C-alpha cells in the first residue's frame, strides 16, 4: 500500500510539473520536495525545471526541493571518511594481490 501511495504521489507530482500554470508547477515542486525517496525521474524533472522554467518562483522552489534531497541523502549515507577508508582498503588489497 505504501509503495502504491509513493508511486501515485510521484505520478501526480510529475503531472503537476507539466502544467501551463506556474502555480500548478509550484504545487508539483512542493509535492516532490515532500517525497522521502524520490526517483531519478523526479530529480530530472526538478533539474529540468531549474534550467528551463520561465517562472522564477518555480525555479527557486526547485532549488529548495533539491537542497532537501541533498540533505536527506547526506544523512542516509556513510560519513565521507568511512567511504574513503573503505576505498583505500580495496585499493591496497588489489595492489597487493597483483604485485606478486
């Protein structure tokens, strides 16, 4: 049921983003900004609006929504130092196995 609601919310958001009315596109951006795990299709729609929407308010709302995505993603990801250590370990292992 949650998956269906998530998909429906994404579909409505994308539909709103394609409307002629700037206020409807703003609603679409707002809906997208409230989605917990946005798909890449939603991110592309936001980037497209940021680059091409004629209304400055839609573009500004898009920046806010993209920033919310970035914050959510950075909270759920490993700290950069942990990622660097893991990459370094893999790199060292691959070198030691190929040098003999």
